[in-house]
């Protein structure tokens, strides 16, 4: 199976590649449009600011490639957020526009520090192939200060002061707010489920 990790130049791509390798699969880190389009499964990681990530996506001429993908693609952390229409970060940034919503600042609670960093629960009600053999209220590893509110595409939520989307799907576009590659066995299981859907 051809598996691609999109090289946006703004993420620790090796950790995802190592996590995939531990599952018995090989993957290629690339920003080559032809390789991306011809992949069976795609990972789209991201860290940092939306503005910096979008600049790299435009510089690499990937924006239209991303919008037209028909195979399963998994956005991780900022990668998921960039699938939305708009980021409220800084002065605001137009993003890819798969999910028709924006991502916003995780409002500061006097008892909850930002960024939201560490292990937290995800809650899901429906049976979905992405959650195969994953127990409800399993814990995953988060590092973020921005969130996508709960919406039509939300598959799982997490509470940090209030509930936000921690897993989303629209057609072939999947997103997770947490880092499955840093989430131990349960994170490996979610990656495996995505690869074997």
C-alpha cells in the first residue's frame, strides 16, 4: 500500500513515519503532487501557526491538490484545523476549506493553563471503523491552544474547560486534534484502524 506523509515543512514527520513502521507499513515523506495523488492513504500533520503552515502549502502548490483528494487523508493536530475554512489565530488566516467552520482560540480558564498539553479523554457515541477496538473514554496526547467547536462533522469530543472536536470526518477527510503517534498503544491502534479502513 502506498502511504504518504505530506511534507509541509512544519511538523515532526519522522515520529509519524516511525509509528507507521511499527505497524508493519512503510511510508514516504513527500510534497510531490504526483506521489500524493497516487497514494492509497495520506497523513497530513502540522505544528506551529496556521499562517506559517498555509504559506508552506501555497509555496509547494499543494492547496488545490489537497482539495481534490478522494482517498482517505488524516489531518493531525494543526493538520486537522487547516481542513477548516478559517483560522482566528493572529489576524486571521484563510485555510483549506474542507470543513465549513473555523478554528478558534481555546478560551483561557483561570484554572486551566494553555496550551492544553498532556493526556485527555476522547468521548464518542457512534460505532466507526476509526474507533475499532478502542474503548470509549480512551486517553490520547494533546498539545494545542486552538480548537474546532463541536459541529456536524464531529466524531469524538474532548473536554478541557468545555467540549471541543477531537475527531472529525467529512467524506474522505479525517482529522484528530491529538497526536496519535505520541499516544502509546491506543494511538497506534487508531493509526492502524485508519490504515486498514
